[in-house]
C-alpha cells in the first residue's frame, strides 16, 4: 500500500467513524429533535453520490467509506423520520 492509498484509507476511517457516536446516541435516546432532517437528507444523498462515484472510479477507500457512512446515516435518518 502506498502513501496515497494510506491517506485515502485514513480519511475514510476517520470520516466514517465520526458518525458512530451520533448514531449510538440516537439509537439509545430515540431523540432526534436537534438534528436537521433537511441536512441529513442532503448529506445522505451526497454520500450515496460519493459511493456511486467510488464505484465508477473503482476506488476501494471511497467505496468502503461511503458505503459505511451511508449505512450509519440511513440509521440516523430513519430514526429522525420515525421519532419526529
């Protein structure tokens, strides 16, 4: 693995893991009042587009980070819609 791939994987891990504390808090408390539905809808759509882009360019760091981020954000988005 070269330094470019290592940089990509490091960025992927950090940005993906950043959603985990929020997701855990939402699941535990079922409270989403302070989360903007519009922001998370746009963010989730953007992550989906990054995932599609990663697939097109066959970039494992982009694909893996955005696939996991999409799953984490979908959980938060579902809770936001369900417990509004």
